[in-house]
C-alpha cells in the first residue's frame, strides 16, 4: 500500500508539473528575459553617443520614452501572467500537500507519529515554497520595487532609475477636488520624496507633503494607446487657491532614490526640480493663471547640497540625511531648512504625510 501511494503521488505530481505548472513558469521566465533585454542608457552615455553627431534632443527623448513604454508593457504582461501562475501554483501546492500527507498516513505505523510527520512535512513544504518564491517567482509588486530591480537586473543601473521614473509634481482637478500628485512614467516603489508649495522667494510655505512611496500606496493609472502615466496623490489642496496666496506660487520636489543593498556611499544626492504653478496675468497681477507643463527629475537635477544614506538588511531598513547646506548664499536654502525641520519624520516615514493650513511650521529663518 505505501509503495502504491508513492507511485500514484509521483504520477499525479508529474502530470500537474508537465501540464500546468511548467508552462506557466516558463511564461514568467520569458517575460523576465524581455525585461533584461531593455537598456536605458545613463545620461553620460547619451552624451557620448551624441557627441560625434548633431545634437538631437528629440531623438534622445524618443529613446527614453520607447524604453519606458516597453517596461510598462512588460510589467503589465507580467502582472497578468503572474495571476494565472499564482492560481496554478496554489493548486499545485495544495495537491502536493495532499499527496505527501496521504503517503505519510498510508505508511505510518504509529497513530502518535503520523500527525507529527504530517505537520512537519507541511511546514517544510510551505517554508521552502515561501523562501524560493521571493527569488524565483517575484510578485508584480516585488518586481516594481527599486531594490529588487537593482539587485536582480544587471541592465538597470541605480542612476538610470530616475530616468525610468520620469517623475515630477503637478496639480490635477477631478470630481474629488484639487490635488497635488506625483506623476510618473513608470510606477516603481521604494523611494522617498519631499514636496513643498511656496511663494516665489520660498519665504512662505503653503503646503508640504513628504513620505515613502511603497507597494501599499494608492496609485491611479492613466493608460492610453500612446501614453502611460501613474499618479500618486500626495494631498488635497484648498479649493480657493490661488486666491489669497502671494503670487506667483511655486512647487518644489526632492526625490530620494534608495541606494542598492550593500552600498556604503554616504554622498548620495537627492534629485530636485521646481516650477511655477500659478502665475499672475500680465494685465491684471491680482488674477492668476495655471502654468501648464511638468518639470521632470533627470540625472542632472541632483541637489549636491544635500546628501543621504540608505541601509538595509534582512531585518530593517534605515534612512539618514547626512548633511544639509542651509547657508543663506546657497540656492533653495530655505527649502533645505524645511527639510532639516522635518528630517526625522522624513527618515522614519513609511507612508505619505500632508501638512497645510494651521499644521504648517513657523517661518524658518
């Protein structure tokens, strides 16, 4: 009887692997290979490639957009394939557990030892599946994490991640009201940001948002035939704005891309961009118009007056802002003073926090 049970288990297991499990797994592998084949050049590589030719900024932007579109399509295909694979994998794992435990029951001679062996076998199979799944079968959320991309895909360099993200901050209006959002060309997770809305000389702050974009952060997808954007809401704006604000109004964004696991470089800089959000009309300075467009973070937009470090191991992740130059003769020194004021909150943040109105800090001199 035990031998017959083992033979039946092997036959059914091979049937499930050959007919269902293997094709689904091979499909995931093929899609991952597509992701490995994409190359997004670094900024200096672009410079060298165009140095001997007439400069064509449109060509460079087209190459970047093509790479982003390919990545978006691959991640979407992977998500669909993963859902199918997960259903099949769950069925396969349950069948494996049933067959193994049935074999143990059939072979056991002791009623006391049988439950112990069943529990032990189940725990070993589930534990092995959990350990192997993280590497062999990453979930879409895991595949879209900056740490995972840098650690498992040799064609994704840490400095190219800002090109992949194509991230900026803008205002949108919907039935929910007016919101400030992070607009991204590819939705990746694991980075931190600090966004501020100020008057022109940055002496008054009207709105502050900071935190970490994680897999639990809500994101709205805007997918059109020729257009991919992801919107992460960072906070609701006062519906009366810009009325009552000192014009023009500017919005500023710092983006902290995490350093790969194992890096010890403490001189990593965040990326910084800013642009005018509301500007006064030339004929009537009391009236404001919205400035259309989106200023995007790029490899050349580092703020070298700020450095930070990120460390991570199996048990914890820590962020540290190592230095902030807040000398008055430096550009944007008031914004850095604001970051210094919220330094610990930003370092320890795991979600997005928004401050406006009476919750804003006093003027920082």
